[in-house]
């Protein structure tokens, strides 16, 4: 890899890692402060302390932007001060401080293990971490970091011997002269003034001091870690609750992971980097790897705590997914409003004049999609994630035994219950409006294709009647929902536990609609709820009518379109008719795939007490997606609307080619 390419890659990785590190560690500090149980005691302070170490590490790394390298018996870290217009003194101190973070990191981990052991053995020795004693524990890693700082500054310094030894490799590797860089280095067998290879005892002493400083915390980690593991394993045998054991095991796993990470990312690679030159073993590949892992470590260091400890993992997943889902919801709504508005504009401006009243039907359908989007964002059938037993649900549509229900968490959203109910009913009414709109489209298409003059039934005041049919059907859906699937004591009692478990909410905090096929009465007996069956039948009838129209009129339209050329129609006319027909078919399939088939299963499966949790998760997303994808078939299939968007000009057609099926018969 070329030097400039590697510099750019390294700088990008370092910048990304420092941003991620600052973000993740800040989030973790917030969670530790806000979400930790009170019985965690001063362990919270230790974890915050460790997060601060990682943040300092990140900042120093982006300041130094170190380049780690080896050459024969030398290891060194280079900072290109001239290229970066950096003060050499600041560069030197920053390098020393970065090395000091090594000592801080592994002594902090060792102190964590001591605390965990004291907390587990229950002998009262946790008091050594309370009050002013805690300050002493905080000072120990700082003292170790200071020792690393001093050893680096005093032992691995820049002298004429080091400069001459690495001059050529610096020029070759970094394209820089020695006065353009600042470095720290250790050389085990340098060349003296007479050209002889000598032993540099100073480098050996420095490596020995580093080894002593690392041996102490690692010994503590091994001893206290093993003793803690034995206690955690035997917690249940000593009468501890499952909850206590789980919490202790989570903390232990997080601590072990936070020990393994610096060993993989820092101490083992750097241990090899420091020791292999002692035997003059080349490790160029290792040095390139270390340069990148050095930047990555503070970013990945807090992840074990976020992953293993439920008190921090579940809230962050909860909030992340909630915000993600809210963003997805908002994106779909904005996209729906944008696409439908664009389509309305294109229908008005780009439709051929002889398309007649079909333009009004398409605009009407776009308006239905826009209303659907607005109602969906008001109701927001996407809930906050429950934390009970770690079952992170993904929906407000839910089933439970023989019940299906839709929940809106009014208390959490500070929403008026009456407004929530009205919005739910209107949202359900959009089902009827949508499917009857599609059916009316198919009726118009057949009338236009068969050329018998029946298109006149869609003109003038007659068009208003066609517009009212979907509204009446939507009103019927609204009334059935409000009158049949209402909140009663039977429904509330039946789904109370499910709502508590799934949504982590009380019944007083929500508004819902539900249908229960076999509720439990006041005597505890399972009975048949004929009201739910009646509502289900009414919905089925309301859907059967338009689906019958769609199938019958759609099949007849397809036969006419297929035979257009056989009846002397031009290729242009057939293409236009086929475009309109494909768009209409696609606009029929979309609500069937996104709404009616899933909701049909959601309504009917509880009748047989079949669980459909996965389906309810799918419905929550498709419910928001449908109004956004609904206008896409028209934009995709019809040239008059697609070509202006992609920048193509429609070819001019002569008058004969413009005589298409939309043209009204002359009176």
C-alpha cells in the first residue's frame, strides 16, 4: 500500500474510532449514572473512571496519530511533526502520555477485579473502596501511568545513536528526514561510533521495568479473577437468588471481556513488538496492525459493559431501536407525502388530455395515501420496548391466545385518549377506503377498454358518487371498529398481563381496540364472544365485495388488453393500456401483501388460538411502509409520469396514435 494511501486510511480509522469512543463512553457514563441499581455501590465510580481513561486514550491517540515501526533490533514510534505543523515539545509529551495510558489501563482493570472479589465474598471488605479510600484506588493507576510516562521519557529517548540507527528506515518508510519527526525508540544492539554492534543496556532495563509494571496487575487479575469465578459459580449453592447470580455473572463476564480486549489489542501485540527486536526478528506486518488497533482499543473497550450488563444493554437497545423505528416511521411518512405530492403534480401537468376522469381517480387515490400516512404518524403503532424478561418486542399490534389488539401508549406520549381512539378508528377506516378505491379503478378501466360508452358514468356529478362509495365503506369500518372492538372490562382483564409483559404498561396508560373470540367471564369460565365473531363477519363481507369486483373486472380487462392488437389497435395504444393495467394490478398487490393478507391472518388466527407474534412484528413495519410505496407503481409503469422524473422527453405522437381508450365516444 502506498504511503499516502496508508496515511489517509489510518487517519480515517483514527478519526472514526475517536468519535465512536467519545460517543460510546459518554453514553455508558450516562447509563451508569442513571440506570445502575443502588446495590452496585462504588463499583459505578470505578466503571466511570475506566470510561474516562478510554476517553483520554482516544484524545491522545488522535493528537499523536502514532506510526509504530520496527527495524532490525529497534522498535520506535514516530510522529511526523513537520508535515502536521505540530510543536515538537507537544508531540513528545503527548507520546509519553499515550504510553502512560498503558499503565492506567491495566491497573484499572486489576482494581476492578479486586473490588469484584471483595463484593462477592461478602466479608465487608468493600468498605475499603468507600469514602477517602476510593481516592487511593483511583491514584494507583495514575501512579502506574506516571511510571510508564517517566520510563518512556528517560529511557527511550532521542539520542544520536538512535537517530543514526533508524535514519534510513524512517526515510524509506515515512519519506521524512529525522529533523521532521519526533520519536521514542528502543534499540537493543545499536552501532557505536567505531561501527561495532554493542548491547544497549538502557533498552534492556526499560523493557525490564515495563515487564515488572505489567506483571503486578496481571498477577492480581489471574488470582482475584479465579477466586471470583469460584464464588460466582457457587452462588446458588450458598442460597443466593437466581437474580443475584445473574447480575454477578454479568459483571464478571464484562470484566473478563474488558481484560481480554486490551490484551488482544494492546499488550500482546506491543509485548511482541518490544521483545522480537531483541532477537532481531522482523515484525513489519505486526507494526502495521498495531498502528490500527492502537486507535481501535478505546472505541471497543466499553462495549463489553454495554453488551453483558442488562441494566445498560437493554436501555440502550430500547432507546436505539425506539429512535430507529421512530425515524423509519417518519421517513416513510415524509416519503409518502413527497411521492404522492409529486405524483399529483405529474397527473395534473403531464397526463394526456384524453385520459379524462381517470386522472381524478388517481389523484383521489393519492389523497387517500396521504391521509393514511398522517393518521399512521398520529397513532404511531410502534411501541417502546419492554424490558420484562429481556423480551424486546417490536410492535403495538399484538395477539394473545384468542385475542388480537392494537395499543397506543397515551400516557408515555402525553396524548389525549379521545384523540388516540378517534385516530385509531380513522386509521382502520382507511382500510375500507383503500380497497374500494382500487375496486373502482378496475371498474373504470373495464369501461374505458370495452368502448361501449359507459365511461360517461364517471363524468360530472356521477364522479362524486364514485368518490363517496369508498368514504361510506371507510365509515362502515370505522363504526364496526368503534362499536364492536371496544374497550370493556372483559377485554381489559383478558389482555392485562400481556400488555404488562409486552409493553411494560398498565391498562390505565394505554388506549386499545381488541377482539377476543373466547374471553373469560366473571366466573372464570371460557365463553364465546359472539360480538367479535359478528365484527369479523362484517369485515369479511366488506372485503369480499371489492375483491370480487377486482377479480371479475380485472380478468375481463386483461382479456381486452391482450386482444387489443387483434382488433386493429396500434402498438402505442396497446402499450399505454398495458402500462395503466400493470400499474393498477401492482397497486392491488401492494395492499394485499402489505395490509390485507397480514391483517386477515392477524384477525383470523386467534380464532384458532394460533400464536402469530412474528407476524405482528412484520405488520408494524408494513403498516408504515404501505402509503409510501403505494404510488410507486404509477410512477414506474406509466411513461407520462416516469420519463419526466428521469429526465426523458416523451416522443411526439401523431393524432392517430393519440386516439386511445380514454377518449369518450362522440355524442
